[in-house]
């Protein structure tokens, strides 16, 4: 039974079989239904990108991350987790990922490289015409919080196992508890992240697709403000939403500049 995770145990199953299983799983997750799409999957982010196999052996996976993986892949795997696997396999995969991500700290050059990537994202994807504000990639957006947190996790996670969490708000709590981030800064980032996530998730639910920017149309802004719980006259609700968004963005960027700028 292919539904049994151990059905291939002791068998020499061709690589093509697992490739077909992966292709079918990806297709099922991305196929539009009346309820929308479950997940959008970018297989270009696999080891070796488009030039690499869709699935790889455990040995090849370990060798790639030991010998060839780049810094951005190490950063990305901060969020990695095993979804389904036999217990022993899940443990082995977890060990490989943990060793790759947290086996050492972060050099000054690597921290600077992460900061340069953030700058490029903001420059290329963070702005728009007129008053368009990008929730995720813009100045003071979600990426500021995530890059700051992940930089500190990579820098200190080898010596502080409690930092090895995939959840951003949990990482902020642990960074503050370990004295690696000022409590006030952690609180500012957590509040800003929660606000921006709520904003992004509301827009995503309404449009059934990733949303990068807030629409500047007053009617759309009013609808968004009401769904986020802003009361009062229409103009006041819109103004309050805009003010809160601007306040959180400015606060997040101030912390990002101070912490990342301090090295």
C-alpha cells in the first residue's frame, strides 16, 4: 500500500517512482478548487534549483548541505520541518538540517551578506508608484522582522538551542529571554509582526492569492479597516488603519536599523 510510509522498506524502489509521487503531490496541492488553492509550491528552491532532481536520496541531501549549499539556503532552512516520515527518517532529516543551520555561528561577512540581500529585496520589490506600500517586502515590512530574527538565530542558535524555533514570535521571546535582544525591541517587533501578518492574511483571504501591497483605493481601504475591527466614521477608520500601519513600519525599521546596523 503506497499510503503506508514504510511500504518501500527493504525494497529497491526506482528513483522515478518517488519523482512521480512528488509530482502528483505538488499537482494536488496546487490545483485550483472552489475553495481556492491549498499551497503554491516553488520547486526551484530545491537543492541545485531547476538543475537538481525533484527528489534526492538521504545521502545526496546530506552531501549537498554539507558541501554545496549557500547562505540563503541555510537561512531558509531555519523554517524547515518534516511533515511526514517514519520516525527514524524524520529524526535523521532533522539532524541533517539542524547541523547545517545551527552547527556554527555567523561570520561578520555572512551577516553583511544577509543585510545586502534584504537591501536588494527592498530596492527591487519593496516600493511602488504613488502611495503604494508593500506589506511584506517594503521598508519596515514583514521581511525586516524575519531577516533580523533569522540573522540572530543563525548567529547565536548553535549556543542557544531554545532559539531553534520556526515560529517568529517564539524566536523573539527566546532572544529577549537570552538577553540577545532588548525586551523593548522584541516587543516592538512582535507587535509590528502581528499587525502586518493580520493585514496580509486578511488581504490574502479576500483575494485568494498572495498580496504584496495595500490598495490605495478608499473603498477598498474602508472594507479592509472594517474587517480588521476599526470602528467610527469611514474617514476616521481609514485614517486609523493608515496611521497604525505607518507607526508599526517605522518602529520595525528603527529596530532593524539599530540591531543589524550594530553588527
